[in-house]
């Protein structure tokens, strides 16, 4: 667990918060008030008092999803706890972005918000005995009051199965987050494959209500993929963000990776055992 996640866990423990934390009560305990404002330039902002340990969190009133609004508030609380006198407003492009190259304070505030809303121990107890599916992710989001995206990432953090959550927008993979046992590579920046369920979502075609098998190469990039390898996929379209959230589950082995012994044999030249050998012992 990162330092910022541990700070969020310590705050929850100190204030004895409920599993679904009351952010308005928590903000009040920290000397903060939450105000919804009309804005086109930012999603959330923190205004600190110059005289006392207090301040205001401004939240854009146009945020439709309750989970996203709660994550934005938790993100700004993260800035208040972690980042001294920082008061820069946060646009929708930095809150819950999770992409490589994100400014460190924004990434830390996201990690703090994730643990504040989705405490790892409680999520593990709630979800880890169920098979991976977007229904489970949605249940986690609803039970703890978080965005679907944050719930998907946290589910993968605690899942014992080999699965990954993938965010794509404008038909391009933006990031993926795998479980500890996932161990596969999904190419960020790649266009969504024609054979994926996500592609059907972008085409606004009917989607399966359960995990459905697709060819592993649809998502996984590997030179060791078995010819008949498949993974399970379930995708939820998020048209407000021109994107899709996809859950990928590797139920069975899909690669034939060379063993250490195979690698050793590959390095040996057959001629090394004849008079034609190129290397001779000294």
C-alpha cells in the first residue's frame, strides 16, 4: 500500500468512518465545507483559509454520476491532507485519469480518494468470493459509493483471479490495471480490436449481459499466445465520457512461455558439440 493510501486508511480508522463514508460529515470534521458551483473550467477545487486549518471544496454542479461526484470530493480532501498549501483547481482530465505521465500530486490524490472511498480490507471481504464480472464491480461501486472506474480498479487490486480493468475512450485503450496474478500485457494506445465486446459498444450494438469469451489476442499482446487461447470480456459503455470500461478475465492458461531450460537449450549451438564449434574451452 502506498503512503497516500495508508494516510487515507489511517484517517478512516481515526474518525471511525462507516464503510460508505459520509464525505460531508468527514469534511466538517476536517474543517472543510463542500459547495457545488457552476463551472466549465474545473471539476473540483480546494480553497484553503490563510488563517486557520479550514477551507472549502468546490465541486462542479454538472457532474451527473453520484460516484464521480464523491470521488471528486475525496480527491480534493486528498489534496488538503497531502499537499500543504496547494490550491490549484482540478479539471476532469486529471481527476481519476490514472494514465502514465499524470502529475504526481494528482496521482497521489486519486490513490488517497480510492482508499478513502474503497477501503481495501472491506472491499476484499465484500467482493473477493465472487467471480469477476461487471455486476460485481457495479455492486462494489454502489455499496461503497464510488465511481464505476474506481471500483473496477479496486476490485482488481483485491481479486484472486487473473483479471484486468481496461479504460478506452474514442476507441483507443488509455490504461489498464491488472490483478496481482494477471501477468499479461495490454497495449496502451492501441485501437480497440474489431472482435472485442468493446468494439460492439462503440458501434452501439447489443451487448452480452455476462462475461463472454473472445480470442485472447483481441486484448493480450504476447508472442507466446496459444493458437486457441481465449479470455472472457464484459464491457460497460460510458457515453458521457465517449468511453468504455472493460473487465478482462483470464480463466485458463493462454500462453506457452519458454521455461528456463528451454532458454538454455536455445542458447546452445548444435555445432558446439562437433569439430566445427566456434567456442573452445581455454
